[in-house]
C-alpha cells in the first residue's frame, strides 16, 4: 500500500530528493518533463542546476536555513529549464529524519503553477497599465480643465471688456441725445419767449409814454402788465428746468399727465407749425420716471413735426391716446405726416439712423426713446406705418393693483 501511495504521489507531482548537501539523488519523470533534463543529467548534480538567475541569494539562504533546522519550506519558486525557459513550481521541501532526529535527506514535492503565475503577472501588468492609463487620463482631464478655465477667464474678460465698451458707447450716445434735446429745448424757450418779449417791449414803450405824459395810473398799469409777462416767462424756464432735473427715483405717475407735460413744453412749436393735437386720455398709473416718458413723447412729437415740414403737409394732425389693454398701459402717437418707407422703418430705432441733415438730426431720438421704454419703463416701443400715417405705440406693464 505504501508503494501505491508513493506511486500516486509520484504520478501527480514533480518529485526530487537530495542529500543533506543538496546533491540530487532522485527525480521522477515529471521533474524530467518540466526541466528538460534526463534523469542521468540530473542525478549527482547539485539541485541548483534548475535555479533561476533571478532568484536572489537571500531567498536561497532562507530556504536552506529553514530545512537545515528541520522545518518544512513552502513557497512558489522560479526555476530555469534546460532550454532556457522559465517555469514556476509551488514547492514543499520536507527534511527526512532518522530515528536519532538527524537529517538524512530532503524530499521536494512540487506542482507546476507556471500558467497561474503568468496569468497573475499578466493581470498585474494590465492593472499597472490601467493605473498608468488612469493617471494619464487624469492628467489630461486636469490639463483640459485648466485650458477650459483659462479660456473661460479670457472669455469673461472679453465679455467684460465688450460690456464696458458698450457702456461707454451708450454713455456717449446718452450725452449726445441729451445735448440734442437740450438744444431743442433752448430753441423751444426762445420760441416761447418771442411773443412775451414783444409784449414786454411794448409795455416798456407804454411806460415811457405814460411817464412823459405824467400819467401815473398808466405807469402802474403797464408796470403790472410787465410784471405779469415776466412771471410767465419765468414759469416757462421753471418748466424746462423741472424737466431737465435729473430725477432718478422711480415712482407711480399718471401717464396722461406726463404726456400733457410734453405737449405743454412744445406748445409754441405746435402752434407755430399749426399742428392740431387731439388727445383721448384714460388716467393710468405706471412705475417709472415721469420725465423720461415726457422725453419720449417730446421725441415723437418732434419727429412728427419734422415730417410735417419735410413732406409739406397742410392739414397736420397728431392723435395721442392712452388706454388699458389687458395687463398693459398703451400709449399711441399717430400722425398723418407722410409715413415711413418700408426700407427705413426697419432702421429707425438704430442709433445714428437719420434721414435729416446732420445739423437737424442726430438719429438718436428713437434709439434713446426705445431704451427708455424698455429699460426705464420695462415696456416696449413699436412702430407701424400705413399709407401716409405713422403710429408709435408704447406698452408699459401695469402693476397688480392697476390691472
Ligand atoms: N413720425 C414720423 N414720420 C416720418 N418719419 C419718421 C417719423 N418718426 C421718425 N421718422 C424717421 O425716423 C428717423 C429716425 O428718427 P430719430 O428720432 O431716431 O432721429 P432724428 O429725428 O432723425 O434725429 P434726432 O431725433 O436724433 O434729432 C428720422 O430721421 C425719420 O426719417
Ligand atoms: Mg427725432
């Protein structure tokens, strides 16, 4: 039975025996198969005939220390076959003792794990590759992120620069239009004053005459008259000053009053140019700056006036209406001043678009008016032109309690 056991082990494992000095005394067929040596080539040789040059001395020393101390050595060992190929064997070396407990020989039982080791190495290699790949990927992601961040920053800067440029441009345009309307207002004041100035000089002349004729009563009468005229002139100035005072606080105001103000400020021009203004007002309050809406209406009336003159219209009419339409206050300024051509109507809200001579128009009126409607009043300014008429409509959203 012992023989059978021996055979069973020999058939299934790689077996070798050495003497106490490591000289091979026995090898089985399996050992010959895996190492590539014949039995004759092996017997009598030192066991390190199959030692692989990669295995360091430390490991070898440890092996000998273990078995010389009568302990069993167990490990996976890298070996070299005769033809130079490498094989791995899971090795158990057992010291065999005699009855005096002295080592007689060593039996080594091994089995081939070359495939498993190769697989494990392949796996490790793959793992390392993945790690590398992961690292390079991470690096690339970092680089890309950095690039994107930089791009973002330059983009942000460019956007900021553009906004600043735009703001500068808008500031310039704002001042240009302010300048233009100031000029228009001065012209209006001059207009408004022409008549009272004539009246005033007449009153002065009368005072002089009354003094010469020693008519004290008449002096007083003409003096009072003059005072009244001067008071009216002063009021005109006040109106314009009020209009130009920089009011930046938003509050609820009645749009009809704001429009009446515009008509009032343009009164003398309207009369001189024989323009009939028809109004149909509903009292509606909106949130914003009343002077700004006044400015918009002045721009619209001035444009109508210019068109009346340019197109030599005889019967000049402007209709201004205010009404509520759903959630909006709607102001319509309608004139029969000749209309706007299809070609021009698309451009009239662009800054600097004008059909007038440069001494008469900057082309900023409607651009500024639209800005005011959109930004100041949170609304819209649109235009429609049919036949010989033009209608501008301003839509301003109503507050909850005004709806
Ligand atoms: N009611 C209108 N009827 C006919 N054409 C108009 C009317 N309103 C505006 N336009 C046309 O639109 C153009 C642009 O108007 P906008 O008020 O922006 O500039 P402008 O009146 O030419 O100059 P500014 O108002 O800056 O002095 C005008 O030049 C004119 O051709
Ligand atoms: Mg204009």
